[in-house]
C-alpha cells in the first residue's frame, strides 16, 4: 500500500477536521513543492513535524470513519480484512 501523495495527506485531513479531504490526495508528492503535505502540516502547526508530533495528531484528531479519501478508505478496508483473517 502506497498512500497518494504521502500518508501526511491523511494527517492533513485530520488537521482540517475531516473537511474537503478528497482534494488532499491530489497534493504534490514531490518534497520540493510548496504544496507537499509535510510543508503544509508545518505551516499549520508552526513547527517542523516530527514523528512524535504526527503520532499525537493521529491519536488526538483523526477519526478514520470521517476520512472521505478513496485511497485511505481502500487502505482501511484492506487492513481490516488482514486483521480479521489473522484472527480466524
């Protein structure tokens, strides 16, 4: 599974209170772009995001059922099926 453009786009969805998330999957995947999700996160939180910062955002602000992002939903469905299969 490879997120498009990066998994940080999913985190931006959470930071945006799960609004207008589909368009985030079309952000630039090139890290030099000003529209790269990592750079947008940095602007939103006022500091360079660390792994710990990103984990905290996911833990405190993400509601996977509210994330209207096709690539994320595919990831979620596949992950759930793998987890279910491992328990049977």
